[in-house]
């Protein structure tokens, strides 16, 4: 997908419940890359109390066929509770328990024959150093899938030296599970790739640079295959030069960010070159594809009364038609 000028390999192990045998304190640290910068210009844009909403024309592979649908992304900053791993309401927590995060909600809706899939991913990254986590690192990832057979909820809670994995599932053999996963040094989660491509999650790459590191497969991968998310080896890359891209929302100058699992899946994410680096398109080698229809910055949580449906036009969407028996 792109040319890389440099590649740095980070040793890792595939983890389940066991360690690879090297104590955390004795691991050799990999060469460092610049961390995301959340400076005054970042907060002037993202600290205004609004969320960025964007809608996408979606193609989702399921049951061996390409399914048309719609995806919506919501990027918004929030105060977060370290102890509870939820949004911190004002005055409910000690100041030492609260730190800022960037939240990404990714909602995907598509049909499989007679019945729908409704899928939602929430990914959170720290916007400052907190609890031993660096700025730009994962804090929490949660995922839910609803379809006519049943539903699944799973989550990952990230601590500096480990990850707590939990799943609650309708399906036999899964039910309720809890386990701890190892957290290899330099590892990144697949569910952070859209945040990473926008410069909101580590590692930050220069144009033409690549970086090889452990990658934790997504909670959707885990749900579809009914397994705990595994660690794999992946190479992240940033294109050496920008390019022009045409999507339903218009024509843009874009940068391409890629991720490739060794002998496996690959991703390409085209990001708007100019600030605030919106996601214009993403696609995977498995057949998932999404193209931007429209975007707006809104206080959407205040827009839940009848009549606000007209704001969907800013996202390139139409109100749902009336449902009939």
C-alpha cells in the first residue's frame, strides 16, 4: 500500500494466559518514536464541547458475502475515571481520579438476509500521562454486537503491564469469561487504528516511515471467531507523499496509513491531510470498505427531539423511513 523508508522490529510473544518468560523489568526497550502531541491547538479544536460525527457508505463482509450498510464515527474528548473506566460526571470523583481521553464510537449497521447486524465499538486513548499510561496509549476498548440470534458484549481494560479481558455472550461455549492478557512492550490494538491514523494514538510516524510491532486483534475478530483476541505481528506505515482521493463527500488531499499482519490481513486508512485529519476512507484485504458521506461537529446528545432528524443531512444521511407491520 505504501513505500517505507525505515522499519524497526520489536520482538514480541503471542500471549494467552502465560508469559513469554522474559520479566517485564528485563525487556530491552525498543527505539522510541515521537508520541502524539495534544497541545493548545489540539485543545482549541477538540476542547470546545462538541463531537465530530461522520457517516460512511459501508461494505461489510459477513457469511461469505459483501453486505452494504452504513457506518458512523463519533470522535469526542471526555473526562474519564481511572478507577471506574467510565466517563466521569462533574464533581463525582476526586481530581486525582480524572484524566482526559479521546473517545471513538464506531457504529456499523448492515443486513444479512432477513435480519440486521448492529455493531458498536468504543475505543478510548489517554490524552495525558495517567496511571502509568503514556499519552496516546489505550485505556479501554469495548464492543457489542446485536443480531437476531443474540448479542455479545466484550471489553479490554488496559493497565501498563497487562490487559483485563471480559466477555458476556449469548452463544454456547462463551457465556461469561474473564482473563488477563499480557501487554507486550510497544503493542498496539487493532481497534485503535482509526485513532492512530489521525495522530491520536502511538506510534507517530514520519512520512515514509514504518514500524513493526505486536498488534492485538480486534474485538470484532474475537467475536466472529469466538476466541480471545490474539497478539500478532504487524507493520504500520505512513505513505511518503500525499495523494488525491475522491469519496462521496468530495475530493480531498489525503495521506495513506497502512497496517499489515505478517502473512495475513491488511488495512489502508486514507486521512484528510489538512487539520483535523478526518478519516476519508478505510478498507481491509478481507473486503470491508467505508467511504465518507459527510461530517459535522455537533452536540448530538442534545439533539434527540423530533425535528433534529434534519441534521442528518450534514452527515450525508437521510432519516429512517417509517416502519410498517
